[in-house]
C-alpha cells in the first residue's frame, strides 16, 4: 500500500511539475548571434544559462508554429545546442520544462548584395537613447550599442535615424562632449550604415526658461556647424528638431522658422552639399502651423520635406494628399518627401506582461500583426511616391505608461518576427524600383518591382483588416484570408514568404494569405497601374535669390498671446509692442532697410547696420489692419547689400476687437444639463451651478480606463446654425488643473470627420478661452459640439459658463 501511495504521489508531483514550468525559456537560452539574428550560413548555436536546471527536450517551430525538428539538449545543457542549417525565416526554440520560447531569425547576408545608398527602406534606430545601458533591465546584453548596430547591419539597413541631445553635448557654451552619440556614429559607420542626424533639447543657456527652441541664432548656427563637421561622412543628412508642431516646441511657427534658418546655415557652412530636412511634422493632415513656417521663407532652407505618421494604412492616401497640396501651395513640389517615423498603432497596447515591472509586451499574435503591417506599410508608402520611409523603431521602447510596446526588438534585445519581415523586404526590394500595381483579383494586392541587376519581383498579399480598418482593441490575425490566384506564366514560380522562407508554386495556383510574400520569375508581368514617380530631386546645393544669412526674429510682448496651435498671435491691445531682432549670420557687416506691412508699425529706422555674426534689435509697435474675420498679418521684409532677406510673417487676430465690435450670439441654453448627452469613458454627472451660472461635468473613470470625457451638445437647427461662425468663446475651470492632459472642442459635421480643436488647459479658477474655427471648415455643416478633457486621474470636474459664438462682421 505504501508503495502504491508513493507511486501515485510521485505521479501527482510530476504532473504538478509539468503544470508549473521551471523556467522562462527566453531567459534560460541565449543565441550566439547578436540580437538572435543569424546570417544565412552562420552556425546556429545556443547556450543554456541555468546549470542548476535541466533544459530537457527541445522542439523547433517556424513562425507559423509548425514543428520542424526536435531532440535532446546535448549533455543536459552542459554543451551548446548546435542546429543544422535552416532556410531564411523566423523560428522558435521551445523546451519541455520551460515556458515560452527563444525566438530567432535567419536572414540573408547583406554582404552578398550590391550596396544601394539610396535604399527606400530605412529605420529609426534611436539607439543613443533607447539602447543606453540600463541597470533596471537584467536581460539587457553587454554592449547594447554594438548589438543594435550589428543587428541593423544584418537587417540590410543602409540608413538609420538617430537622436542627439544638444543640452547633453554642449552644456557649457563652446565645450562639446559627444558622449554615446560619437560611439554609435562610429559603430554604424563601421558597418556601412549612414545616419540621419537629428537633435533637440536646447541647453538652458540658449533658450528661454519656459521655452524649448533656441533663441540665440548665432549659437544655433555654431552648434549645427560643429555637429556637421564632427560627424562628417557619418551623419550624411541632418534634420532640425522633431515634431515641432506638437509638444517638442512651445514656441510659434515663426520662431521655429527662424531657428531652422540658423541651423540650416550652420549645417551648410560645414558642407554646402549636405542635405537638410525640415523637422518631422507629427500630424497629418498638416496643420496651419506648417503653412506659417513656409510663409516665413523656410522653403529656402531645407532640401527634404519630412513628416511622421502612425495612421492606419487606409489613411495613407489622405495623409499624402495633404502633404502634396502643402508642397504645391508653397512652390516646393520638387522636394523629396521622407517619412522619418512610421509606426503601427494597429496592434494596440501590449497584451502580455514583461519581466520588467510596469511594462507591457507584445503577445505572439501582436508580433505577427506588426510583421504583417511593416512590409504592407512600406510598399504602400513607396507606391504613393514617398522617397524614403523609416520604420519606428528598432530597439525596445514603451510609451503610454508602459502599455504601448514599440520596437522590433524585445526588452532582452532579441528580434521579433517583424525584424525578419524587414530583412526579407530589403533583400527582395532594396535594390529594386517600383513599376506599379498589378491587379491580381478581388481581395488581393500586388506591386511589381524591377531589380537593378535585372529581373522583376512581385510583392503581394491578401487584403486584411490592417489594410482597411482603423485601430481597434483586440485585433486578431486568426483569419489568414487564405486563397490562391493565377498568373499568366509558365513553369514553376519561386518565391519567399513574409520572413524569407523559400517556396515554389504553380502559376495557376499561387498561395496567398494576409502575410506579404514575394515572387521571382515574373518578368513577363506588366503593371496595370504604372507607378508615376513625383518630380522630386534632392538638390542640396540649389541656388537662392535671397540673402539667407539675414534672419528676422521677433520677441513679442505681453500685448500678444500665442494661439494654442502656435500659428497665430492674438493682439490683446494696440499698439502691440514687440522687439525685432535682425540677425546677420555671415562674416561681414551688412547694411539695409526694412519694410513693414499688414498694419501700422512704428519705430523702424531709415537704415539698419548688422555686425558680422551678430544682431541688431529694434523696439517696435504694431497696430494691425483686420479683415471682416478680425484677422491680419504682420510682415517684415528687408533688403541688405542689395539682396532681399526672407520675411518674418506673423498671422494675427484680435479677440478683443471681435468681442467689442463683432457679431456674437450668447448660448445660455448650453447651461441646461438636459441639453447635453453623456459621452465619456467613465460615468458623467451633469449639473447646473446657479451660483456660478455655469454647467459642471463631473466624470469618474474606472481603473485602467482611457480617461476621456467629451459631453455632446446637439445644435438646434436652423436657429443655432454656425454658418459664418469664426469661433467659440467660453470661460472654464477645472477641479484639478494638474490632472488635465488636454482640453478639446470637437466640431461634428453631419457627414465626414470630426474636427478636433485644441485650447489651453483650464485653470483652477475661471479663465477665458477662445477657439477659432479653421478657415477651411464649413461651419454651416456642424451639427454637434463636444467639449471636454482627457484626464490623468480617475475623477475630474469641468465647469463652463458664458458661452458665445462669434461671427464675421
């Protein structure tokens, strides 16, 4: 009986052990290749790192979870596991006693391909920031900068985007410490990878205390010159600043334009043929901010138009339409368009935990969604005429409180399946030019390319939710959309799948799934929709009719208030005082004259003398000429030594004048709770506060919610029509000012997209807000208004009163 009980108990314990894995396979097994990215032909070697435990049996599976091989670990882990050669692809090594797997890639050796320095497919590596040694990451490899650099090379990258912190490098004026930025530039250059250099974070001594952009244009010039000289031949393109249209700059568009001009001159002084990109705009459609930058003559100072997007693929045409219209409107349609950040939100927040507390990670399904998305995104961008596309991002990175997992590398710096998809994309199309789209049938996409060395390649896939939908929670790849199609060809066709694994197919029965694949031997195919490349040429040494070394910059007094969009100045009183700085970023004195337009400007002298690499400051006062929409524009022009300078242009409006002489309608009906619909991620209580003559929205959010609350008011038409309206004014306060992420007014049309209009965050006491409607918005089609906040805490109360609608006079 005792023996029987022991046997039963032993079996039970074995089952219990099987139910509770002894180790995490990803932590217990390391690959000999950096980032677990093996080159084809390289020994596939793995090391067991936990000698106190037994690895047991191993199984090898491919990216579709199909069993490939299995066996016992040599000498129970005391020796390396050496796998026989494998085709290119992505694989998972699983162990009988462990949880999870050790993923690894086998990719083509880029040394076997001709180098294409103009390769379309690029990546944001951001490694000087994201791969810094991290004591809080116990699985970070030794020498992480080298791991990322070598992983980039193995992917076939020819250019990456890097970041530099100006405040770190030049903490003291004139003293430069290039820190890890030098290390990474060297590591990448050694591997034949060019770097698109970008910096922001101005040091304190060169910016206003409350600002982010540099105000000392001579110092801006010198740093750009020094950076270009120091990284000559390594950082082969420079961009100035990052996402200046949103939070990376607090200053107005005309301030960014002045700083860009100074930086561009500095870059070009080191090398006149060095390409310069405008800082990447964060939002598409482009905001009026971008137009104001161009009205200030910025087009004379950059060679590459630069934009970012995280929008779904179905919205790419709209984004490019906005960009193309902007370029045509400002006569710079000849500039190449680069997307220097292009990433996915389709997969949503990480669905699994991380070994680092507070961080989420992609689930295996989410990793495959990114692998599917990446080639679809890049091929689509190229088909729309983009000149270069940078996927965001290579190293591991988390945002939104640790929930959003970016990166083609995990936190242990091993590669995900998306890395193999990128390496395959480069191997197949990196030296090829697009010929156009091929109609393969309903539910299919096909793009034909011609390789530089000869022969054609067909990139194709089945249309899935990633092609057609917007981000939504719980997106799945369970439906492969599998089917077959035929091509009018003879003989077997060779191809590679998403991660580079070869296959053959009959012309009449070619397999297709949601995952992109590539076919060769298709030279007889012709594009049904030929690719028409935009007439854009990179010409960094183009001539200019302007004296670009003379730059105007304005310091506005408290008589002005910058609009939330940073594209306009509200003239609060007249005459409005400002200081005009006229900079000369050349080595010789210049003399000239100034001219002002857009109203009355007092204080301009008959002539102005500019010292070499210095400035002249003038105290001026401005009274604007306003149109019937209470808008105007302050413009300063100048001629120095016989040549025109690029202008200073400041769009302006006067809410004060609008309030005193404009037509306005008060909206007391907005104070009635019965007229509002609750619209929130939480529970909303709507109350009328008679003592304050206000309406109060109190929202309580459940734990972990995306905290947004935008109660909705339906306009009573036609009596409340907003046709001809210029904007909305109201007073607002909030219970916890520090708990407000942003405040928006949403204009909801009867058909089409909602328009989100941002205003300043409300304070703890009532404060006047004015939100202008965009000039291209047909306000007569607005049927609803939503007003509210995104919050940072689980409870917030917003009070609103004195709502007025302003109309043209």
